[in-house]
C-alpha cells in the first residue's frame, strides 16, 4: 500500500480507501447492496490486511445503518484506522434535518459518534453545499467540535470552485478551521473537476479524495457496449453518475480494455491507476461486493502507467477546452503556476485554439 499526505495536513492516508456505501441496504441504497455485519467484517478485514487505513461513510448512507455496521465491523481495530464521515444531507422530515447549521452539524456529529462506537471522527466532510447557512456559522460549529475532540480534520464534498474559495477565505479571515481535503467525483469518464476543483486543490493544498472512483462500476470492466450486468445497480434503476455521451464512455472503455489486455491486469486496475496519477489525489474511495474485488482494487496502487498509455487515455477522455481556458492556453502559458497546469497539461499537444 502507498500512503499519501492529505493536503497540507500531516495525516497519511492509504491511496485506496474503503467505501461503505453498500453497508445496510436501507431504502434506495438496496439498489447497490445490503451487506450486513458479518459480510462487512470480512471485507473490512480484507482491506486492513491490504494496508487500507481509511474507511469512509456518511450519516445518510442507509439512514445511519452504514455507520452502525462499520462501527461494529471494526470493533477493537478502530484505533488502528481512520474514519471519515459526512453530514449535511436530509436525514428526516423536520425543518432542521438538513444543512450545515450549528444545530444540525453538532447534533449529527454526536449521533454519528454513537453509531460508529467511537469518541472521534478523523475526517468530517460537509457532504454538500448549503447556500442558506452562513459559511462562518458552519466553520464555527466545526471549530466547536474540534475543540471538543469530536473531529480531527474537516473537508468538503461536492462543492463548486467558488464555494471552496469562499469557505477558505472565511477560514483565513476569521481564524477558523480550514478544509484540508475535498471529496469529489472524478474519473476518466467524468473529468469536469479539472476545470476548477483540481487546480484549487493544487494551489490551496487540499488533498483530493475521489468517490465512486470506478463510476459506479462502469469503468470496472463489467460493462461495455450492449453489456450491462443483470445484478448491477444500473439494472436496478440507479442513475448516478449521469452519462451524457455513451459513445465517449465506451470509447474510453475500449482503450482501458486494450491497455489492461496488454499489461495483463484488470480494466478496473488501469482505471484506478490513471486516477491515482492525477494532480492532488490523496485517496480513492472504492467499494466492492467481494473480498476479491477489494484485493484487485488495492493492487492498482502498484500499477504505474507509462507515458504512452497515459496519452492514449487522455486523448480518449479529455473534456472540451472551454473558455476561458482555451484563451489562457493561447496567451498565458508562459506564466502558468502549478495549479494552472493541473488542467492545461492535458492539452500540451494542442496548438493555438
């Protein structure tokens, strides 16, 4: 296993983290899986044996059942690993059962601690933007939780670029805790994060954790043109992530399959290895339905793609060169910083646009 520093913090996280989205199977989460405690314990032990030290969950996964199962599955191993959880999403019918208000965050953190059977959460994510709650109220509540020893580090998830910068600005101006990480959706198929989120992460020192690192299985090798596994979440009606250009998706899968065949590895390993090669990436949150899936995904850490392989994947998948980036490409390249190159390095072969 490889361990990477999480942003500007001193915390080391495994390059592959275990996602627990499939624990519980309550409500709509049953379309993914419904793993109970015994199954979860086997998968958790497999990940720990493979060097995984970070386990990711959220208060709304299966309405809290995921946290409960993770806490029970870890048992006495809890102090050997890191736990990340999240709050913000709606978890009830009341007017204060969502958001990042002081009321909601403190209440939900304390409930998560009970479900997880622990006295602290190592990384606490704001699961989604809340435009109604003042940013300094959110950060002040997180500061309270940190001062009480209930959380160690904070991060955001699914924020846009200006949302992140607004929060970081408030942290600096008011001497409040600062995000050290963001958890985002980022894959060969979904590279929109390169426009703003990866450059911000490089420039501002945010370690990136990636959720659904195999695009809900679409980049795992199980799917292809006219090939959808009958037992997949997509077959059960799951629609995330949205695929806006199916032909582009299958073109990417074609290249992944060619490289996997040439290297004697799995499609999933090639896909994960590409993501691990990208700027600011700290950890990929990967789920699985079997011990073998986790072992295979963990092995992706040892796969290093060559320059030509990376080029083929880039050409098959890079997003449109939208404004103002094509204009910057034409006239500002001689004064780019590292943050700029997080996007623009993918277009170095392009002439004047």
